[in-house]
C-alpha cells in the first residue's frame, strides 16, 4: 500500500471513531450487560374509549452498576393486535412517586399505531430503579370484539441492548366503552348498572345518576339510561326515567331513587324499570319520620342502616317500590307507579328491587329479583312476579336469610335459580361462596342448590347471572353466565364465568378476566345477539364500562 493511501485509510477510521463517540453509543445486540435489566408487567384492564391514558404495561429498569446509564430507545410491538385502526396513539410516560402514570412527564413522542414502535429520547438514569408506563389512546369508535396485543421487545441503553423479562405473557387486551365517567353531564358519580336488550335489538343501559356524591341513598339520585341502536358501538345521550324531584315539600336530596332493575317483556316488548324511592329520613334509633328537612339539612341515613326503613306502607314509614314503563322501545317512559302495597308485607322493614335485570319465563310470566328486610330487620332475597303482563305483581317467600342483592335465571327444567349476595363472605377464607337456591312453585318454597356457598366466591358484592341461548350444530343450547369480583376480600378481578350444566359447575378454563384492578364491582349481562354478549360493569377505568364478548370464545 502506498503511503498516501495508508494515511487516507487511517484518517477515515479516525473520523468514523469520532462520529460514533459524538452519538454516545455504538451498540450491538451482543453488548448486553447483567448489571442493567428490564422487566415488564402487563395489566389486564379494559382498554376503553373516552379515556386519554389506558395504562396497559409497566416497564421497570434496574441499574445495579452504581453508575449513571443513558436510555436511548424503548421499542414496542403491536403484532397480534386485531385492528391497528382502533388505536389513536401509543405513548410512554414516567411513573410518579406512587408508581402511577404521570401524564406530565412523557418519554419521547406519542406515536401512531404500527406493528413496531420505537420511542426515542436520551434520558440519564441515576436511580437504581426507573419505572415507565405504556399508554394507549383509542379512537372514539372502535370494534368492541377486537383485541390489542402489546409487548416490549427491545430497550437500548449506553450499556447495550437489554434483555426484557415479562412477569407473564402479554395478554390480548379487550376493548370497551367508558359509557359513564365521573362528572359526565355534571353528575358526580354513576353507579349500579343494569343492562337489557329489547325485542327490537336496542341495548338499554340503566344506572344511578348520583348528582352530588358517590354516596348511597339518601341523596339527590335519579335513575337514568343510555340506548344503543348499533349493538353497543354508539350510545344516545343520558335520559332520566325515574326522578321524584321535589316531592312532598322536600328537596331532591331527600327524594332519591336508586337500585334500578330492568325487565323486558319478551312477549309484548314492553320495558319495565323498577327503583327504590326514599322520601325524607327516619330517625336511626326510633324509626320515626324527621320533620322540617331542608336543602341545608346535613342528616343522612341509608334504608339498610339501623331503622332507616320501617314496617308499614306510607312514604313516611318505609321506602317505596316504584316502576316506570315504556311501550316505544325506551323513547318515552310513564309516570312513576308505586307498587309498594302490592309487593311488600306490612311487617317487613324494607322491600325493594334487586339491581340488575329481570326475566320472562317460558310461559310468559314476568320475574324480577327483589330484596328486603324482614319483620326483625334482617335482610333476605326473593322475587316478585306478574301473571298479567306486569299489570299486577305478587311477592314470593324469602329464599334465604342474611342475603340481599340477587339475580334470577330459568333453568332447563323450568325451575328458577336465584343467586344471592351473602354478607358472611367478606374476607371469609373458610367458607366463601354465593348463596344459590331454586324454586319450582314461584317462590312458595325454596331449595338450597348443591353449589350454594361452594362454587362462586365473592368479597360480598352484587353479581350478575344471565342465561344466553345459542345454536350449535343445528341444536338449541344455553349457557349460564356469571360476572362478579372473583375475590374474597377486594372488588377486583372482575371475571366472567360460564356453566353448561345449569350452574352445577363453573369450569375455570372458561373464565374470562375483564379487569384485574379494583372498582366498585357491580355488573349486568345481556345478549347483544345470538353470537355476542354484552357486559356493563363498574370498572377500575370508568364508572360504567361496556364490553362485548363473542359467544364462540366462551363455548369453544
């Protein structure tokens, strides 16, 4: 090699070396170090519309080197996602001191969806641990049966490319709609979901609209609905259907209506919504009506507490059982009807609907789950039923004592199964399970089911029970569906379960975890169509989240 060429060759080498140095790193994938590691934790939550930050994955960087390390890239994969078009953007944020997503501190820029996403920003990490959250924002309208699959595939630092360890395999995250969020329409909190499908295929979501606080009755609470005409993709604005307003000379805060139950008459198509109305307040110790209440009065008592509701029928003695009806698919609703004297025994302290939904039996009888307090003030569950299309109602005998909120289904043999919330279950590690009874004579007598207090655990919370009919290989079949917080202590792990033997067993391989984080935990299920079910529940992500699941996923 001639001298001039040698000089030129080494000059080029020196230039390349200097250029690499100014870029701070010349990484190769074989420069991995054990002193710096990365791990990810996936959250199983509904990824919902109308929420800016769906925090789906937490990234943890651990630096044991004792020296500052520069972070350059975080690479994510959306491979396996049903439809990238559902996603508006993906972002990475720092975690705050409590480990939560800090929307004020973003790493890199938000990116449009693609199978591979690389977030770039130089960040010097001096702490032994650094946490980030991966956040997904959905478009306003999505296909709810699609799923999102997201994983962290690569992290580039000044020490090389890190191996990324996952605490569990990346799940397929389900989409949902944040149907009701805190402070929507100026209302403080939405609670107590009910859900039904009309004969025309309209979905009706019903709930408490709690105007001033999240607290139960007594308070300014109305029962309201949203309707969907496209199987849950979009929903009409809020519509109030039960509101006693300023009745009896008392302000709205002393005329609350709560705990809605919705029932669709499968014969006529009429829709009935029931609610509990509480007028004024009773004294907690004497049970006597308190006179002179005004908007400035700060007294509060719940109908289930102490003597908050008493024997008798009058509005100043006991809470009232109201219903409203619609014969035009939920467009308009009748004035409230008070059926307390029809369904309540005078000696009972309280009688009211159980929240959720009612059913139409095979012979056309209308059945609504109910609850109350007996002549000693103890809670019980039962049903009311109508043999004349809802014109008049009769109340059954209590199915069980020490229980309250419940839901009913008709089994293959024609009997009615009642699934009940039991106060003994909270934190009970020895015996924990929903109370389950059946009746063949409209609740004149009840038999405890073999699965009672054994099969379906709870932290003491409302739960939903529903029967879905479908056709498989030209044969009519049915599956029982159950949804509740699958826990004995917290209202978390909202799980959908299925039974193919009329509730005798609930095989674990059929469980679908919807939301592992804590929420208020109430839920309600309906058939969107033969191929799809819908669930409306109180989620960790919003007051009310609506999701859809294909029945093929459950019965496969």
